[in-house]
């Protein structure tokens, strides 16, 4: 039999029972569709992870004050103009120093000058340069942020999160409300609804750096200062390399600079486990499809015993019978792979369209799916084809 006759016989065998053939190929369709969809969706999601990562985390650099070695340890290594020194570096958008203020007896925040600790809220007091708030990219619900004027004059002002404002009963800034930190008054000039960086700021009372130094002193051993730097995209690694020298060229060892992690490592950690899990699911679907093809081909062998005997009596050899049934199972698998590849591709495009993503599909994966289905069909048809080739003509014709 030439290839044309072989394919003709395979298609005829499939069309004898079209419903059963379609149900048999369903397992292969699901397996291949899952395979293509998994790889396409993970590639698409990876590109989105990269873009979101680059938009925020990849543009953030943090600096910690370590104080140097014990022999030359100092309480605060940041100079007063540390923020402006960093902002002069090419690629830096905003930078500022901050630290948690150590308040004697703990920080109890109340909405009135009277009352005890039980009447207030426990909140962390954060002293910050104006650059810290700009680097955090806050979304204001009301009011404004403090600036260099407030810091220079040590103004008694603060910016708080919307949650703390609700708990203290502050719903509007038109009346210039004040809060009290252990009885010390601070006028609320801004309420933050959300931030893109440093979400802990939403739970804190943020005051100007000069105000904190005037009333509670500079940072110390128990409350080390840090710096938050926001950069333009792609500048963070270079800024991280230069930050310590820019802050204090004589003592760069007093600072620990943390650059953003590699986005490729993040993408690999996020998508690696997902890939393995879903590829295992697609492999299970392929196995189910292979079992279905095996079962259908075996039933076809039993139903067509007379046909096989007639072919053998007319001169067909065992290898030709084997080739015939392998062609049927392989064609069934290839059709399932083709349909599955189409469904998987459509699934990726649909999800990307709904989520407003850019679809990413490797053409090699989509094109190789029918081949995978064909190989699955061949492997599934090995046993039924071998059994068909062992049928003796005389015995088959007696049935």
C-alpha cells in the first residue's frame, strides 16, 4: 500500500464510526489544548509580570544606615542633605531619609488632647523627608503633602493614612483637625488613600524630619534611619552602585544599599511551579486520550476481524495490517492534536483580550502540537495493531 492508499484507508476507518472517533479523540484534544494554553498563558503572564515588576519594584532602591564598625559607630550616618545628594544623580526621581521615631512610653495617637492611652490608637511615628513621600507615590484622599518649608521650620504638621483617620474620627480637613501623639499636637494637612511603595506608611503618622528632630531627637541605635529612592526605569542598578559614595564619599561602608532583584529571577520563581503543575495536567489528559485511542482501536480490531481475515486471504502481509491500524490511530491523534492546538491558541487569545494583555505564543509549540498528537496516537495503536496482525486468515473467515 502506498501512502495515499494508507491515508485513504485510515480516514475511511475513522468515518465508519464518526461519533465514536470524535469521542475517542476528545482526550487528545483536551491534552493538546491544555499543553498549548498552559505554555501560552504562562508566557503571556510572564511578560505582564515583567512589566509590572519594572514599573514599581525595578525602580526602587533602599539604603540602610548600618553605622559602620563598632570602633567608629555613630547613631546617624546620613548627612542633612543626603536626599538632595542622591537626587543629583542622573536617573533618580525622588529620594529621602526616614526613620521610626522613638517616643518615650510608646506612641499613643488620640484625636483630642484629653484622655488616656486606652482612648487612643497605637501607631508608628515616621519622620521623613518630603522626598520619601514623593518616592512612595501616594494617592491623596484629602489635603496635601508636607514640603521643604514645613521641614525647615519644623512645623507641627502630619500626614496620615485614611484608615487611621477613620479610627480617630477625622472625616474632613476643612476644620484643620489635629491629632495628639502622647499629648503633643500635630495638625493633619493630608490623608493618604493609597501608596505604590512602602504600604506601611498607610498605618503610620508621618511627620517632617525637622519636626521629629526638634521634639524627639535624631535617629539612634534602636531606630536606625533608612533612605527610599525612586529611579527611572533601567537606572536602579547604577544608582545602587553609586548611592553609598554619593551620600558620604568618606564613609561608604556605613550604608547598606539594596538594589531591586533581577526581574528574570522573579518571573522564573512565579511561573516555574505553575508551569510544572499545569504541564502535568496536560500530560494526564494526553494519557487519557491515548488510553481512549487504544480502546477504540482495539474494539475496531475485534469488529473488523472478518475484514482483516479477508485482507490476509487476498495477500496482505502482517506488516501491512499493522501499518493500516497504526495509520488509523496516528491520524486520529493528529486530528485531535490539530483541534487541540487551535482550541489552546484561541484560549490564550481570549484570555489576553479579556485582560487587555499582549498574547505571547511560541509558533513552534502551536505547530508541534499536531505532531505530538500523531505520536500519541501511534503509541496508543501499537498493541491493537500488533494484535490485528496476529489474526489468522482461516480463523477470521470462519467468524
